[in-house]
C-alpha cells in the first residue's frame, strides 16, 4: 500500500476513530460468523465447517490486535519512547503477516494430505454449505470495510487485516469448490488443485506483507522520490546549499527527515536558524506527510565530518544543486 505524500495527513484523533471502528467491526462480525459456522457444523456433523468456525475465532484475535495496536500507537511520546509509539502498528502488521502465512501453510498441509490419501475429503451438509455462503458474504463486507479503513488511514496494519479477511473468503470458496467438483462433477483432483492454488496464494500474500514491514523496521522508505522532493526544496531556498547526509525513514504513513545543509559561515546563529526554518517549511509544503524534520546547519566549505551515511543529490538521478536567480 503506497501512501500519497502530497495530501495532508489525517487528523490523529480521526485516524484512531476509524481504526477502532474497523477493529470492533472485525471483532463483532467474526464472533457472529464463528458462532454460526460452529453451530451449523455441529448440526450437520461437519468437522471441516466446525474447524472453519474455530478459525474465525482467530480472526477475532487479529482484530483485537489491531484495536490494541491502534490505541497504543496513538499514544504521545514519553521519556521511554521519544519518537512516539507508531512502530506498534508495524509490529502488529508483522504479527498479522505470520498469521496469514500460517493459515496458508495449514491449508497446504491439509491439501497435500488429501492428495496423498492420508485423509479423506469430507463433504459438508446443506446446512453447513448455507453457513459457508453466509460466511462469504459476511467476510466480504468485513474485508471491504477494512480495506476502506486502511485507505483512509493509510495503515499497513489494517491493510494486513483486510488481506487476512480476503484470504478467509478464498478459503470458503475452496470449500464450496471442493463440494462442487467432488460431489457434483466427481472430479476430486480439481478440489485438491484448487486447495493447492489457494494455499500458495495465501502464503505469497502473507510473505509480501511480512517483507513490506521490513522497509519501515530497517528505517527506509519505498518511494525514493521523497528524497528528490527534499533536494528540490533545499535548492529552492536561497542561502542554503549542498544538502547532504539526507536520511528519511517511515513511521506508519508519515516520514521522519534528517539532513545537513551548508550556509554562509559568517551568518549569525539566528540567521542560520531562520534559513533552517525556511527550509523546513519548504519541505513540508512539498511533502505533507511529515512527522518530524531535523535540519543540521554547517558553515559552507568546512568538511570536518565523516560522510558515513545518508544520501546526496548525486544518488538521485536528475537532481542538481544549482541555484536559480529569483
């Protein structure tokens, strides 16, 4: 999920409210669907549908995780966490990705056991099939709601939970496909192939979510054009030159930006500070989703530090440091 750096960030209170509503929808909705499938499975004698109902209980847990992470992540900075608590959502996203991968591996194992004849395929009764159909409709509504919430809040955590809901829909379709191909068409092999395809799809989606969180945890960003905007902002401020050691990291949907610039060494501290403030405003005008900016001012032409990290304009194609006359 790619954020739009040119739009203003959502008000933190509004963002928290949207995430909480989506989480509670997942908790209540999955509880109802779980009860429906477990009861229908008991009535029809279908262990598969009972298992699907128990699996929906795990979705209640994932929604509880997003609810807790949304509240914890919105907490203000404190002495132990001076950068705030935004990484709680990243950790929660990583946890959800592992749950998605485990669900895919479980389906893959069950499908392979069917393929080898270790376990026989169970055909659910009509009541269980109706419950399965209702589950698909319910999960579709929950997934759509969570996808919408993830777009509004630009929350990777909520996006991961939406992916988890979507995968549950695929699982239910796999059950229905198994009944259709096995009972109606007498093609049990198609049932197995469907299960294999769905399981691989779920595992891949989980791995993608898992890898995507690594970018933020490793203090990096996906969109390298953000660096371009920072260099262009520095180039637009008269009196500021040589932007270097630029470091940008993601914090949920926001950016933390650090950079060094050079100014005339004869300027007073106040004048150099004003230039740094002007540059910060210019960056914020170009990149709206900024959590914090740190501008370090150096006297021009004094190279008394080690450039061991960060980017310079030459690292981003098409960027020059030539000032234009105003």
